[in-house]
C-alpha cells in the first residue's frame, strides 16, 4: 500500500489525503466546516462511495479501525478510549521557556493554576516519568502535560503570561 504523504489543498473547501491500495483508493477530506468526508473507490467500481462524518463520528471510525482514538495536533494529541467516548484527554508537549526555568513544578503551581498535570519531563540527559513536584525545570527541557482541553488551554496561557 502506498500512502501519499502530500496533503492536497482544496482552496476554500478543505484538505484531502489519498491512500492508494491494491484494491482501489481511499480519500479523506477534512472540510473547512469541520466535517470529514470519506471516499472509497474500488477498482471494479466506476463511482466512489462517500460518507460525510462529524468529527466525533470520524473518531469512532478510527476507534473501530485502531482500537483507540488518537487525534494528532501540532504539539500533542487528543485521546478517547473505546467505551468512554465522553472522556477526552489531551496530551501535549511544550518546551520550557527561560522565564520558568530554575523553578520546580510545585513552586510554579502548574496543576493548581491550570488544572493540567505534568506527566513527564524530557531533559537533555534523561527522561523523568511522573516527575515529583520537586523536579526543577531548566531551559530547553520539554514537559509532557495531560488534561482536558480547557486545562491545556489554561496551561498554554500560563506559558505565555
């Protein structure tokens, strides 16, 4: 199976991704409206089948195909677990800005100020999983943060302020 790595910009409509398989072609179109269209064209058919899905419906299809739902974003992902569609967990990675360096996770009060939780710190020499509140952040460290969407947004604001 050949996956075309290039997204096709459908100006004013959305972005299209195509996958060629030995049996035909699959295309996924992310519409600017937030809907997702799934096209399947079997080699033996002259016309593709099309289904238009909401984002939630697309995540459920992904769940069926992969066993879990994973929505990638630029700096993180959103995860829903099968059977718990109402539970949306966001996991993001951020680089520690200089103004926060030299301070511990507890001293910064990340969880109490944002609701988000630091689940890992990636330092140049090591990775710390489940860091303690005493873990000191340094410039260039990467922190992996987990929380609900609004908690991640609060964390991003905390980084900017």
